[in-house]
C-alpha cells in the first residue's frame, strides 16, 4: 500500500475534522433504515419488469433476487460485525481484496447511491403531478426542493435524520399493508397472465417473453431490494455494531421479501399485468382499476406512496454521504469531501452527490434510465462484496467475528453467482445505460491508478484495519 507521507499514521488532527456521531442508532433504527432504503421500490419501478418478462418472468426473477439478497445479507451481517466502519462495502473489500478492490467496490456503491435518489426524485415528481399538487406540469422544481430539504435535514444531525426517516417509513409501511388488504378481495389469478405471448423461444401465458424475459426482468426485481446492503454504512454511528448490525440488516431483508411478494402477487392480480406494466403509480392505479373508480383508499395510498418514495430518497442520501465520506477520509477521493461540521455530519459528502443527482434528474427526467444506471453499479458491487466475504473467510479464518454467516462461503457463493448473472442482465435490458456506467467506473479506476493510490491516508480506520492485518500476518510468519 502506498500512503501519503504528509498524513502520518493515526494523525489525530486530520481525523478530528472527519468524525461521525457515535451511538445514534440501535438495531431497530438500523432495520428501519434498511427498509427505508428500499421501500420506494414497492410503490413504483418494479412493475416495469412486467413489460420485460410478464408476470411469470418477473416472479422467477423476484425469487432469484430474493435468494441473492438474502444470502448476501447474511454475508454482510458477518462482515459488518467484524469490520464496523463507515466504509462498509468498501472497507470489507479493502481488507479482503486490497486497495484496488476496495476502491472499485466503493465506487460501484457510490454510483448506485448517487444515482438511485435521482431515479426516485423522478417518481416523486410523477406522483406530485398525478395528484395535481401545486399546479406543476414540469417536475424539476420538485427535484430541487426535495434535494435541498432532505440534505439540510441530514446536515442538521444523523440522529434527527434517522428518527424522521423511521417515522416516514412507518407511514409507508402502513400504506403497503392497507393496499394489500384492499386488493385481496379483488384478486383474480387470471389477471396475472393477461399479457399476450410474443412468440419468442419458450413463450407462454406464464412466460409471455420466453426465457429471455426472465433475464430482462432481473433488473426490475432488484428494485424490490436495491440499497438494503447500505445498512452497514451506519456502523460508526451505531451503539453496538457487533450485535446491532446483524440484527438490523437481517430483519430488514425479511420485511422486504414479504412486502415484495405481496405487491408482486396482489397488484397485477387485481388490476392485470398488462395495465400495471406501464403504470407510473401502480398501487393507487391498481385500486382504482379494481374498484372501478377513485376511492378514499386509493387517495390515501397515493399520498402515502409519496411518503414511501421520500423515505427511500431520504435514506439513500445518508448512504451516499457515508460512502463518499469513507473514500475521501482514506484519501481515495479528494479529502475535503470528508470534512464534518459541528454536528459531526459530512456536509460536502451530502451536497456534492446531491447536486449531481439533481442535475441527472432534471436533465434526463427518465426514471427507467436512472434505475438501470444505479442497478449496474449495484450489481458490480454485489459481485465484489460476496467475493470479499469468501476471500476473507479463507484468508483470515481466525479473525474475530461478532456473527457468522449460516452456511459460510456456500451461502455467499450462491449470491456471487446470482449477482454475476444480474450484471449480465443490465446489458440485456439497456446496453446504453450499462455502457455509460461502465465508462464512468473505468474512468474512476484510472483516477485511482494514476493519482489517488499515491495519496492514501494510513490513519483512516479502514487503512488501520489493513495495517493491523498485515502486522498480524508478519508475526505469524
């Protein structure tokens, strides 16, 4: 590892201006954070997969991605209890795969978290336009106000931010349950299969786009779970990360699997897969179709759906700021991005990606394109995260672990194979979006190779973990 001689190991003054507030979150708040990251995916986005693979194709894709995320989360529960730092995925890969592997993982995660809020902002704008609020016909003012308000709340303090996020998520959860109760009486299994087969290989009523439709639907099945892996980013702000992290992230993924299954079955089962495959707001629209017009429940879900979108937008802002903070603090990205203010919040790490996200949303106004970009970054990071768990288990079997993954490396090997398939699926769905993201990823790796690897800060927590591991290995040899 090459480090910057200007920043000595353990430099207290450097790290003094780059500290987060500890003890702000227990496992309940962490579980809420995990659900909040993802809950917008239950309200919009996933249904676009019906147009790619039909209900059967999306069902198979959902099952595969549920298995992938569950297996990966068990691995992350172990890693986060072992290496509890704000770097999370980057820190895990840094320990297992070295500086380049850590940086690559961190950048992939950062792409995911910087772009996902932009996609969600377009859905928020769509919901507000659909509700006829403020007389808006163009959503860019909504994007701007949304970014400004929620970045400001995060700058005010992490405890306040997480508690507000938890309250918004609770409202969105109630809305999902209410939607499920309202749709059950109108459920008709035949409506799941109302998309006409296109005649491709293996096409049928169950798989109207054939086997290839399953691969294309994977990207949208991921939207049911995208970003739950961000829970470990709160490690340095957690009261007892060795115990709280595994509990929080495992509870979160169980809740998400349940809600995802309910929406996947009940929404198209009540309103028809064909109608839902092109909907911008599938839950309230499903209720209106099922009941033959507007209802109080549909209006409630419409407004609460907005809360669900806000919850994910709000929480992923937290995620991108912590990932950028960790990469910057360690010197992989410009160090000024990791400065923290009086309230111990990384203000530049909140503002800079937020500005980029707003511009992406305002100029593209294309939620599907932004989803595909975010998913590409996510799937690349999943490959590296699962590989990190496998490598660390083999390389450092005696490392003290607060939690051990059931099934060990077999579990994360399953997730590794499925995440690699998901990477391929991103190119199948949108080669343009995947190509753009791959180019950005490659440019970041060149930045690392020619510049930042010579400026790594030895005193950063993630680098100290690596230094300790190296010293222990030398003592044993």
